[in-house]
């Protein structure tokens, strides 16, 4: 789904600042146990939220959803009734789409941060036509915004007493259908609609999943809505589509498919305006099971990231890209990000000049990680023996922070939203007044003629 990101946030556990001379690398995000899959990250009112299959994240108890707050995760009210799949910030509220495991109604939930309360948005979602009856569980998977309305997609064919198939828009009072919605299933696949991803772009709403029909057209997993009718995009796919994204003005798709019409694909495809083509890469597992898939596609800072379950990535020329659960595309070449992850990934968000990735893995680039990891840059670009080596004390600090270097330097202090709080220049030593700054975690960046050093600073 398409998100609206605030300025990149700076991690309290480890600051990562972008520098052209610094090689990117993986780093753990938090200590403490995370006991389940992280499915989604989202930004809301300057904070990062996570949802998924966890009841403990970074060592803190939280029921399927959590908020990152000054160096640790915290619960969001009483949490969600079931595992979370998608989060979306819309009109002042954080909306959560969740799984439903019982043959009963599901609801879209809204977090009202002003009063710290969860509420249900509109009537209940039901799945009445699935066979067998045990499959009649109305899970919600994707959220987006289109035409000023909140859009939800999922496994449902009724909302309250109204027939609504797989996708609906909130008009401010109630849910309403988008045409006839989705029906049927891709041939040879599971008998589920699985509308799983939404992206709005240039007047179109794109939707992807495992549905056969979108309105009255044969879609085979992907279609677009122009405000009044559904349209197919080529011949669609021979398997479910889990993620879609716009990158450099072009539509990309990922999932569990291997073909579109006569075109052979490797779980990732690009729409060239008339057909789906291979975007220079194919992904797989070196051995199966497990079965490979591309789950999340996200455009961040000029790169297209693909997350999912895979560890075999092959360029069109037959060369291998060492990978695991994540790939990055700069418009010309695919990068496995230092070998990637030891497991699967689905969640990603900009963070501190890099990215924060979540999923189910215990290593990232060989570095121990507990279902979350940062990919960014090293925390210092300077040789400790040169003029950029610095001392910072006391840390934590209350009123004054002292910075000492071997040469003249410039300094800048940033808050957790990446906003400049203080800056200056001095010779050898600076006494930086913290008066008037809120308590919390900051990033200190020091530059000399020899290089740049970055430090985490706490204001008590």
C-alpha cells in the first residue's frame, strides 16, 4: 500500500547518517526478544508503528501492534484482537487492518491518539460464500487512500447487510463498494480472493491479489479502478500478486507467479504499458520447500525495495546476486544488500538516512538480529586517529554537553525527526547549552577537515 512518510526518523538505539564515503551495512535495531513476525511498519504523527504476529517486541509486551518511543517499543492501548497485517495514517487516525481466524465478522480499527482509544470504523466485514465453511474468515489485508477516501481490501463479500466484494471505500459515514469488486480465483491457485496490495497513482487505484475478476473484466490478480470501472492490465498472472509499487513512474508487481501470458517471470514483473515483463531479475529459493514469494515492494529514496521469502536471485544475464529476503533496485542494477537476511521480510520504512526492515529472521548480513534490522551507513566516517576523533561528555547530559576534538570543527545536533536543533563551530572544544531542548535522544554530527563523526546523545 502507498504510504505518506514524514521526515526520516533517527533511531534511538543506533544513529545512522548518510555519507557518500561510508559503506552501507546492517545493524540490529533493538535488544530484547521479539516473539513473532513483523508484517508492517507505518509512520503516524511522527512516530513509527509496527504490527504483526508478536506479543512481545524488543523485550516489551504489546499485543500485535506497538509504537517506537524514545529508544523502546511500547504498547498501543490494549492492542489488536488479532494479528495485524496493514497500517495506514489517514485524517488524523492510525488505521489497522487485521487477520480474522473465526467464522465471524471482522472490523477495521482506528487508533485515536488524542484520547488513547481504539474504535471500530463502520460495520463488520463478513465472508459468507467460502467453501468449506471453515474458510469463512474475513481477514483484511490492505489500506490506501483514493479520491479523498480510505480504501480497504480483504477477504470479504459482505459489510453489514450490504454485498461488497473484496474492496470498499469509507465515505465518512459507511463503507461503499467500488463497482462489483473482486470475484473468482486465479486458475490453479487457492480458492481465496486475497486482495493484498493497493497503490494510488495519477488518478488510478491499482489493486493486486489472487482474484480472477475485477468487476466484469478478467484480471488474473491485478486491476485498476478509474473511479467508475475496473480495467485489466494485460493478461495478469498465473499466481497470486502480493505487492505492487510505483517506481520511477512505472508499475512493478511481486508475488508467487511465474508467467504472464507467454512471458516467463521470476516472481517480480514490470508493466511496460502493454504487457508484464521481467525487470532484469528473478527470485527463488535454492531448494524448496519453503516456497519463494515476493511480498512487499516499496520505493524509498530513489530505490525500489523488494521483500519476501527467497535466497536465490538471478540477473537476466545469468549472474547471481547474493541475497536473502530483500533486494534493492536503483533503476539499473539489483543489489542484495550484503547478502540480506537469514529469513523472510515484509516490513520496511525509511529510518535515519537508511531503512528499517522487519520480518522473521535472526541475522542480517551476518549480524545477529531479532526480526528487525537497520540498513544504512556506519556511524562514523572518520579514522579515530585523525582530526575527526572526538570526545562527548557527559552523556546523558542535563544542561551542557561538552565536545572535544583535536582540531577545529563544526557541529550539528538533530532531534529524532531529523530536524536541526543546534549548530555551531569552534576550536578544539565546545560547551553546548542544551537549555530549552526537550528530554530525549539526539544525534550529534561533528565535521572536521579530516572527516565526520556521529554520536548518540541523550538529554535528561
